[in-house]
C-alpha cells in the first residue's frame, strides 16, 4: 500500500490527528440547535509568527499565541466573522515588531499585547473585545 492510500485510509478512519470531516459548529451545539448565543466568550485566533535573527547569526522564530474574549454576543459573532482579518493583523504587527527587535533583546510582552490590542480594536471596530495572549516564544 503506498503512502497516499495509507493516508486516505487513516483519514477516513479518523486516526490522523487534525483530519476531520465534521464541521465543528454542530458539534459545539451553537448553531445546530438554532441558538444564536455563543457557548462561551473565548475565541482562539491562532499563532502569529515571524522570523528573527539571533545575536549569533542564526535564524529563529518569534511565535505569539493569541485569542480574544468577547463577552457580548454581537461582538462575539462579529469577531468570529473577522477571524481571518484579525489573524492577518496580528501576523503583520508581530512581523513589524520582530523586524525592529535587537538580536540580543528579549521580546517585550507588554508592548506586544498593547499593539495586538490596538489591532483588535481597529479590526473589530467596537470596544469590548479583549486580547488574550497564550504564550510568546522565541525558538
């Protein structure tokens, strides 16, 4: 059996992590039952990454894990629709910050959070959505 057939077989069997044919929304129970209110207020945006050069000349990656908290149902729905734009804004802000980062400096979490919160406010266009940072890693 070649690799393609094996991968297809494992995907259909549900054994490959991350491969799923379920939409996810019905599994959450939010839209599958006709409810408009979100189950929670947290929305995972994703990982914003940028390449940086270390003091020894080696390349590294600055990774910032992001999410948002939107307690209002209307803001949550708006932010959910704008997730790709939020992700793009976060990646752009992290890349700009990483380009100006000194090779020996440690990333400034306060500055990153202020910039990403500013991007959140610009993209969503209404106050009340808070940025949540999971981790800031230089690898």
